[in-house]
C-alpha cells in the first residue's frame, strides 16, 4: 500500500500552481481512509480543493468521517 502522505508535497505544489488535472490525478484513486488522512494534513483551502476533486462516493464517505 502506498503511503498516502508521500504525495502531500507534490499535491500541495499542484494546488498552489492551480494544476487541477495533476492534483486530480493524485487523489482520484484514493480510498476513503487514505483521502481522509491526506485531507487532515492540509490547510483549510487545500482541504476544500481536494474534497472537490474526490469522486462523489469517496467525498461523501470522507465527509461523514471528518472530525
């Protein structure tokens, strides 16, 4: 299993540069627990971006597990 936090710096860079396709490619395959772990490491603005990039099913599950 890929350590999801390894993509954190690249994802933050893609978001900062508004490289939405690249960011989407990084998060589109994540399982809900991995997506949640990643989202919890991001700032509020980055969280919102990642949440919107997630597939709807994954986003819904992540939303229900947010603290």
